[in-house]
C-alpha cells in the first residue's frame, strides 16, 4: 500500500523483479512476495497469492517477460519456441479468467511482431508488461466513473452489495466493481458497502472488507446466505460485481454465488450490474455454456483453518465460478461505457474505432 494515498497495487515491477501482495495472508498480514522467475509466477497465480481476473492478467504478462529473460537462445526461432513453452506453463494455472489468456496472447503477439535481436524482443516484452499494468489501472478508473451514470438515483445515499473481491487487489489498482464503489463514495453518493463473505475462499470478508476499511468506506460483511434477507428489508439499492469471463451475449462467469445473487436481485427488483474491462469479454464464445469453470480442491469446503467440519463419508463439489445469464444483468460497465448485455458488440466496435 502506498502510505501517502492508501492506494493498493497488488502487482509492482520493482528492482528487476515483481512484488506481489500476498493475498493469502490478508487481512492479518500485509506482506509482499518477490517473484524472480516465471515458474514462481505460475505458482503464485495457481495458489492465489495473486488473484482476480485483471490482476492475474497483469501478473501473467510480467511472468511472460520473466520467462523470456530466462531463455538463453540467441536465435529468434529458438527463442520464440521457448517462449511458447513459458506461455503454456502460465496458461495452465487457472482456466476461467480470460484476462490470463488475453495478456499471454498479447505478449506472444508482441514477441512475434518485434523485429530485431532476442535482447531487443526481451526489452520490448518488459515494456509491454508495464503498459498492460498501466492500462489496467486507467481502465478501472474509467469503469468506476462510467458506473456513476447507471447507478440508481435515490433520495437517500446508496448502499451497494458486492460479491467476492473485484477491488484494487483483483486488478492493477482501483478495482472494477469496487472501482464503481470508490467513485460513488468520492462523489458523495454512497453511504455503505455490503460485502458477501464469499465462501469458500472468503475474498469478500478478507479482501473487500480490508480494502474498504483502508479507504474509510463503511462496510458491512454478511454471509452469502443473508443477501436475500437484506434485500427484503430494503437495505440494498444495487448490486455490482466483477467478472472473470463474459461471453458475446453477456452471460457472465464470476465467483461462485454470483448467479444466486443475480436471481435474488431480480426477485427484489434490485438492479444487478457487472463491472469489467473489455479484456474480460470473450467474443469467441457466443454464450456462457462453454466457459470453462475451475473446480478446486475439496479441502476448501470441508476444512476451516486446521479444523475439519464435515463427517467422514461425505462427498464434495467445489466449482469456483458460476455463470449468470445475461437476462439477469442490467448493464455491463466497461471502460468504454455501460452497455446492456444485448448491446455488448457495440463496446467492441467502439474499441475498434478507438484503435483505428
Ligand atoms: O478466485 P478469484 O479470487 O480469482 O476470483 C475472483 C473473482 O471472481 C472476481 O470477482 C473477478 O475476477 C473479477 S476481479 C476484478
């Protein structure tokens, strides 16, 4: 954390290596892990030292550079063949967040398109990773501000419910869903955040609550099963969540429990928003049915700390993400503006127009 601004940057290029905030140790310890090698970056992504779709993308981009730096070949083709292997190792870490694959593809494309010596390609790869990092920060700030245009106008200040952590820790900084929260708080429109604890990894209780406390944003942590009750009591004005992968029709994969939150939002007529960068949209998938869903180890369910909480003989199923159908989503807030799911293709056109 930058002590002057309270800004949190989970992935920092520093002294020829990458410093990652160890998110597995928050909120009790604020510690960094230094990553010097691509293999260690792959392990950090897999073990969730760094997590959250955009942050995983930024980390993987630096991982690609670290891998490039380790390659001893001076011949361009040999270098590119070895770089493909680094890409494969990083791709195999987590399957759902598309930003991982997006960042790796962008780094590979840069390597293939750069003419020059192997040393020159390596240097351009480091610059590209830094650009991906800086762009994500700007993107999140833009998402936050576009969110202001679609949040409901209520006589009283807003209370927003969010799920998992889609904050600074899950991005290059500022956050997507929590970026909207931050912007609303800055503008005096937000009074409180409700954070679902987010079983089984507790990103809401541990990370979202920590970020809000750092920033002085009032936060109330609830267990996931309390959301419908809070809505019925009139405590929630809007729900804003992040995304790991959005299909072309707007179906959205996000942390397990997001789908049920969208259903209870609909039942209570509460607007449900997804906030995500365009790099999270996978236009190659027409709908959410083909989004790969990560299944994680059963210990995350049957064990809390060192205590086993279930009887011997029980079986477990631990999908880490679910897919919310587009019809439950009021708008997808991107750096290019907010779009109804059915209009998502326009965000791509706007992006293409910006690049041209
Ligand atoms: O398993 P995690 O902690 O990587 O899952 C994170 C989420 O589901 C986030 O909501 C998502 O990546 C959006 S982060 C801006």
